[in-house]
């Protein structure tokens, strides 16, 4: 895994430290408990009898105190002027002193600088109050853990009892409330979730649930970051034998015999699934518009009559044709088209259903509208300006892909189907106008 940082912020007792500790162990990275650093500072201030209300004294202490951390077997030891104070800084007085000192600008600046330096050295998890907002504004993942004051006080109380310390629940709760108020109302970097943090209320969650949730979020972030860095490799599908033959045939035909000038090929490079539509004038149009969508073996509808003869049946089967009964609604064919789109393939359809002498897209088959509505994938329009002719170039334009998902949202009924067809017609009129085949434009 490459360098990452996780910022876990939240009020005291929300479970930040325990969650961070467990996750750090699972991920094999250190966990920096930044609260311990403020505690060490508070400890020193208490020892010297200094008060956080005296900013001068605090700034002076910040200038000379040496706070450091060391990781032993993954566990943080906190050092104060080279003395290990890890086990001395967990008392309620020191909690309060840390919170008091944390309101002073000089103290915060010192802490933030140290924490940023530590986090720049390796992947790690930091927990505190201002990690996502101040220390690591670019953290890989920011989580804000919270829980009701009562739940947090109970957790602290149980922790103290388990350690054999004397504890009074009401006093712990009062302390939680006072510290919350001070931490979230202080002028500098008050406790608040960063704008891009995910807030988890752990009041009704188990420790394991919280850890799993944070891990899930981290993996998603890392995967997203990876995807952003590396554009997905545009894989080419493995073609069947006759499809490869058809590609070679098309390359020869449309370069040499029935020449075609192609435009907008970047549109033809789009990711599947999508529906490739075209106007239909020549029997080779399926090859003409299909072979330039080179990454995919295009599935297409073919009339049943084509596969009566066993040889043709074998060829079309190998080409992965979807047979269609042209008279009456062929529900089976519609289903097969939807299945192919669902499986992430490209489907090619000539919405006019049959060849037309003009390039108009006026009378469309309603089946196309239905497939577009139910398939709800983008449509890639290919527009051929004229009928193929021997050695006389024609133009083929791939237009901007468009969707009908706004119509699909309203349901797949007759009216919406007509709306889809109208959109296709409008698209082709616009292309005909833009690319200048005057015959194609309705008078
Ligand atoms: O997390 P912990 O309870 O150990 O923190 C003690 C105190 O240190 C907090 O109440 C808070 O005022 C301060 N602190 C801070 N910023 C941090 C970590 C802790 O202000 N990043």
C-alpha cells in the first residue's frame, strides 16, 4: 500500500484511541495519539505551576519544552524532556490541563508542526481534535467519531474502573461536558468535523463495527485514488473467428473499395455498455459503423430469415447475432438485447428497422425505444451522409453519446417510448443539418 494517513477526530471518549490502535495494528502502521502530546505539555505546565491563562508563560514554555514520541512494538511512548511520561498523563487533572493549554495559539502551533513532521515520514493513523482540519488537511481518510456525552462518560468511567482507579460517574460526565465545551468553542482550531470527514456516531456501535466501517472507508478511498491516478486500461474484447474476419473485410472495404471518411472517432471509443445506432441505406452499414468501435465485438439484431440456411446460421451464431422476428413484437429479442447490455456489451440497432433510400430517421421501430428505455445505457449515434458507392468516399460521423435516462425515470410506456424515438430523430436531424446532406433534412 502506498503512503496514506487517516485522521480520526472527535470529542474525548468517542473511542478514537482504541479504534486507531486496533486499525494501526491491522494495517501495520503506527498510531499517533496527539492528545498524549497535549497531555505531556499540560503535565509540565502543572508541574511548574503555570496557568494557561497566562499566554506569555505558555509561549515561553512552548519555546523550551521538549515533547517527543517513540513507537515500541507499535505502542506509543510519550516523552517529556526525555522522560517517559506515558503512564503519568491519564488523570482527570491532566485532561483538563491539556485542554486548557490547547487553547493557546503558541502551544497549538508547536504541536501541529511536530505532528505534521511525524506524519510525513510514514503512513500512519492520527487521532485528535484538529487532525482533519489543521494537521493533515490532505489526509487520505478523515473520520469524525462521536457519541453522546453519557455514552462517552460511561466508557471513560469503565476504563478507569478496569484500571483500578477510583472513579465517580457523575464527575466523569461533568468533566466530559466541560472539556467538550472548551474544545469546541476555543478560538483556534476548535473541535469540528472537517468538511470532507465522514462522521460516525458510535453510541450504538460495537468496537468491531466501528473498525470495520473505518477500514471499509479507507479501502474505498484508496481504490478511488488509484482509479484517479491510473485511467483504466481500455481492454479490447476477445473477438470470435468470423468477427475477426469481418473486421479484416471491413478494413479492406472501407479503405479501398467503398471508401469512408470517419469523424468523431473519440466518441466511438467510449466504454461499454452502450447502444450504437445508425441510419441505414446500404446492407454493409452494420460493418461500416461497427468496425470502428474496435474495442468491442458488437452484438446486433438480425432478421430470422438470415439464419434459415445452416451455413449462414453457423456464421451469424459465431458473430453473436440476436435473431429477431420482424413481424410483430418479439419479446424474446428485446429480452436478449437487455441481457447483452446488462452483461456490459455493445448493441447495435438500426432504429429504422429496414433500409431507407434517404438518410432520414423519421419512422422508427418502437422496439428500439423500449430497449433504450429499459436498458438505460447511452446511445452512440453514427450518421452516414450517403449511400456507399464504389470508390466514391462517403462520410461517417460519430455524434456525442446521449442518454434517455431522464425519460426512463418516468417509466417504460408507449408515450415515453415515442419520446425516445423523437429524441433520436432530433439527434439525426441535427447531425444531417450540421454535416450537410440536404436530402436528409426534413422540408
Ligand atoms: O484525546 P485526549 O483526551 O487525550 O486529549 C486531551 C486534550 O488535548 C483534549 O481535551 C484537547 O483539548 C487537547 N487536544 C487538542 N488537539 C488534539 C488532541 C488533543 O486540542 N489534536
